[in-house]
C-alpha cells in the first residue's frame, strides 16, 4: 500500500510499504481522512521533544487524527466492528499498569501514541492497524472529514470541560488555532460568553466568521473579568497572562505548549484561589465530542481549509498552504487522492 514515510527532518515522501495485517485484538482500517497536526510539523522539522527523549525515532509514519472504515479483524475482535465507520484514540496504554486500570491510559508510562510515540505506524496511509479497544464508532451524521476532527475535538472538549463553564460565564480563549477554536465552540455550546485573543488579523477574521463577536489582540483586550481562561497558544508568556487575567476563584486551563519553558507565579495561583487544569489528551472526551458533532451542537467542518493527497504532505508539513485553501487552520489528507 501507499504510505507517507518521514525518514529524517525535512525528508519524507510516499512509499510502497507492506499492508498491515490485523494481529489478535486488532483491526485494519481503510483510512478515509487524516488531519495534519502541529505535532506532525514538529516531527518534520526535528523539533518534537519525543525525538530528543528517545520516545520516537526516524523513519516514522505520521497521522493520528483519522477516520475510516474497518476492513478486517484479528482474532478475538467482535465481528460487529467489520464494516463500521470509526475513528480511533491516539493514546494506546499497556492496559495493565495502575494508570490504565484506573482508566488513565492516556498517561500510561508505557503508552504508544499512534503515529507519534513508539513504533506504531500512523494513519497517513491507505490502511492502518489499531487495537479494537481504541475504536469509537461514528454515526451516519458524522462523515469522515468531521470524524477526523474528533481527536482534536476531544482535546478541546476536555479544555472546555476543565474550565467548568456555566451559562452566562465569560471565558477567554488564547490562541485561535484548531484547538482554540474548537474549545471556543464547546465553551459557546455550554452557554458561555466567549472571547478569543490572537495575533494575526486573518485568524481573528476567521474567528469572527464563525460567529465569535468578541475577538481581540493582546493590545486591544478589554479590561473585563473572565471566569475562565483557556490557553491554547504556543506563546511562552501567555500561561502567566492567563493567570493574571482570570477572576479570583476562577479556572485556567493549559492545553497549548510553547517551544520553551513557560512560567507562572504560584503565589498568584494560591492568593487568587484559582484552579489550574492541564490537558494532554482527548481520550476521555472522544465520545462526548462525537455526540456534540452528531447533534450539531458543535460544527467543526469550517475549520478544514483544504484536503490534499499523500504526495502533498511534505509541502503541508513545511508550512505551505495548498492552492485555493480556505481560511480555516486545518489541512486534511485523503490517502486515495492522486
């Protein structure tokens, strides 16, 4: 089959590789859509921390935001999965450790992260093999494009959940990228008055096109109380700003990661009686995200700017925008496009 293989920083391309076979407890999925993520771009540049920690190595097969149809089953897998449209959890715990037994496989010390950590090939290919335990069925109302947005949506859902928003609360989201916009959508669905802060006029204009009226730069942000602040940016100074901006007894949620260490003053955290929440993974929020997409409570489709072929992946990872791309932040890949 055809797959995108990254051999070294800046050196990747489409190769013919052996098609996967379903091991016991696994399924093979015909991949229909894959999202390109900032993490994938960090692997392309060689900056991804996992490379330097020994958790990942080249050559590697990227792709962890995906949707498709189950094509074959390994032994021990319920036959009802065959032919089902699905997406899959990225975080694959060992299933035996204390964290996995408590339901926290997404922070298992021995976890694989599909297409990210360990040697599990990702979904930038015509097929991918995954454990059946990682599957989540997609209803008919959630097509493959929206299904491939469930994984980032799960992260955003957990960020909004961590903010513990109630109807009438005012929330500020820092960073109007894919995760920030999705978090803003979930916060809006919870009844909050949502504000977004970003840098580029293009990203702010796109946020306005999604119906967000309160959109600011750091310089223009009004002096208003925020019951919760979600930092979905990659700016090292914004975690401290989030803590400064949140109301006493409010909540700050950290889901963005900067390329250099971020610092907050824990005296401010304690003296304001603020709750701080960190979010690593969408795993515990995938089913709720599918339900929100299926009901129409959250519509992520406008975030997809373009859908490209495997041959165009290197250009996308290098930061090039496809011709005729829309204004959204997310690029998708269809492995069957030529």
